């Protein structure tokens, strides 16, 4: 089979490899705190300013932030609205109390929060345009930790000289981008796409026994799992179906490929003629995965380079190098399939570890099969058989809201654990 998305990715990689890359550097001013010895402290940070009763226009205000240790930080003064923004790595931070309705010196209000990158952002709203006069890290006298001291003064005097370089005299430098609140930044941040695939649906009821109908119980569970994962705020969750409709198997897999899923979770319930019970986690059978790998390499080798690209390779390097280029690109495709298999194994182990804490598992829960929805080289995928409808106790659990919540929590934890793994964080 031809793996279109795999080919396009390898094609893009080949284009970048041949043409090179253009890097764009953005400069910013960063103040690095010097190393400071820790000393005992029970004090918290306070804001020191000119008398707060009637601050004059020329007030110099010193703002102190308590830190556990010396760190690198950035400070910038921004307009519209007038404010000072301080970015600090993820360490314990102690701030002065908010001034309330009466400004203290130049300070109107203070707020802070965690950004999407894990840093602490402190935003100081000020009464007028200001500039940063100086900043420094200083020890807390007779205490533990350090203070970050930021001195701000009014910005009323224009610059005496204008920027110039190759005719740029008189041009206003671009203003910095306005700071975003942590919630806004988190919404705008990249979120891996997780596709949940509730099995069966519509005229295809799936397994039925003891009052449990597979198409219904897996859809109900999938909705709970979707809500749990989305609640973390770190992922975008899509479902192949969220109503009682039938979706072809190949369409389910194509849905994941179309949306460039970072993870694919199919949800089913099992059936047996025995008293078997417990959950099973299926991944793609190794022989089928190897076949996918061979197919991907063959398709890339034969179909990736167009006639014009082949002509360009021949013109630049001669006929002998065409096969070498094809072999390199085919190797890229094979490595992608192998990487997907490794990611699947990591997630499967994570599901077994955490799901086993909330529900019964089969004696050997880690199984392999050739399910069609798992036959893809483009994303890690598992099929979870939640329980057996043919087991009376399992059928009761499948219809229990409390059980669904606990098991969905454990799979959400498995998802979180998977994405902390270094391989999972690499681009697909």
C-alpha cells in the first residue's frame, strides 16, 4: 500500500536536506543572576517606594520579589497598558501584596501565573510609562533565599540619539508583543491530538450480554475518557464517532491519519464462551508491523521521486546516484515505522501499569493482533478491550458510571505518563 502521509513527510525532509535551512534569530535582553549562597530567611518580599500617600511623578519605585535561589530572569517595560513584565524560571516566588485601590509609588497592581512553558510570569501594572533603571539579585539579610530587586522610574525624557544603521535613522523600533495571561497562552500552545475510537455503532451492536450492549457502553466510556483528557488542558481530543452511528474500519484509521493524531485509542468490550474477565490491551502484531515497514520502504523507493525530481538528481549526480537517493529516503520511511512501533509499546506498557490499578486485567493483558484500525505507520495506536460483556460482574462494571470514571482516570494518567517520555515528545 502507498502511505501518503509518510511519503509527504519524507519528501519534506528530503527537500530540507537538499536545499538547506534558513535560521531566523530573535534578540532579547536577558539579565542573568549571579550565583548567590543560600541563607536562612523567613521574610517575604515587599515593595519599597516613595511615600504612598501622594506619589510624585518622579517617584522611583523598587519592587522586590522573594526567590528560593538565584536564577536567570528577563525584565521588560511595555506600553498599552503600561506595565513591567518579569519572566522567572519555575521556582518558588513570593510577591508583595497587591496595592489595592491606592497605588504604591508607580505600582498600580500585581499579578502572576504559570505560562505554557512552565515559567512564572509576573505582571506589574504601573501608573505611567516607565523604564527599568536597574535590576539585581541580592541576599536576604539574616534570612533564607534571595530578593530580585527591580528599580523602575518614569519614562518622560526622549532618547537623545536615534537608532541608525544603513539608513534606518528615525525609524521607530517595533514594539514588543503584549504579554498574555497564562490561560490565553495555554490555549494558544500546541496540543497533541488524541483520537478516541469507540467501536461498532449504528446497526453494528457489537457484543451483547447481561444487559450490556458493546456499542453503547464503549461510547459512554469514550465520552468520559475524552472529558478527562481534555480537562488536563494539554491535549486536543477527537472522536471517530460521538453518536450512535456506524463508521467503517478503514474510515476510522483514515480519520486519525487525516488529523495527524499523536495517539490513537480504540475502545471495545470483549466476548468469550468462558468465564473470562478483565481488560486486554492490544497493539499491532509484530509480523504485520514488519510488513508495514517493508511496504513503506518499497512505496517510498518507487513512488516518492517524481519524474522531474529524478531528472534533477540525474543531472546533478548522474544515473548512479538515483538508487542511492532512493535507498536513503526508503530508510527514512522504515525508521518512521519503527519509531511508531516503539511509541506504541511505550504507551501500551503505560496503560497496563495504570489501568491495572483501577480494574481487573487478563492474566496476560499485553496482546498483539492484526486489527485493521491499528494497521498504520503514522501514529502509535492501541485497542483496549475494557472488560467482557459475557462475564456478569464485568458487564455490571461496564454500565457503572463510577467504574468508568476510575478507569478513565487511569488511562488519562497513562496518556500523561506517555507524553513525558522523550520519544513521545519528538515530532512524528
